[in-house]
């Protein structure tokens, strides 16, 4: 029973990260500059990782990864946009 829980958690984490990465790659409909796109993807990855670690402390790593990924993508995209200007 324990292995099935870990398998479902791992599957959920992979699916959640896949959604975050997919949505973060569509940062701007107007084809932002290279720094904006890279910043969005790197921010999503870093935010998802940090969110999963922090969320794991309260037994909610998937929610932490999702929230961290979204916040990281927005922050990375904004910083990259500033560098492109």
C-alpha cells in the first residue's frame, strides 16, 4: 500500500510539473525576447523546486510546486522582460 501512495505522489508531481512547464513556456503571446522566455522557464523550474521543498514541510509538495512554479514563472518572465528592454 505504501508503494502505491508514493507512486501516485510521484505521478502527480510529474504531471503537475509538466503542466507548469507547459504553461510557463507560453509567457507572452507577442513573442517576448529571449531573456523573457528563458527567465520564465528557469523561474518556473526554480519556483517549482523551492515550492515542492517548502510544501513538503506541510505534507503538500504538489500544491507547493504548483504555486512556486506559477510565481517563479511570473517573476522570471518579468525580470527577463526588463533585461530585454
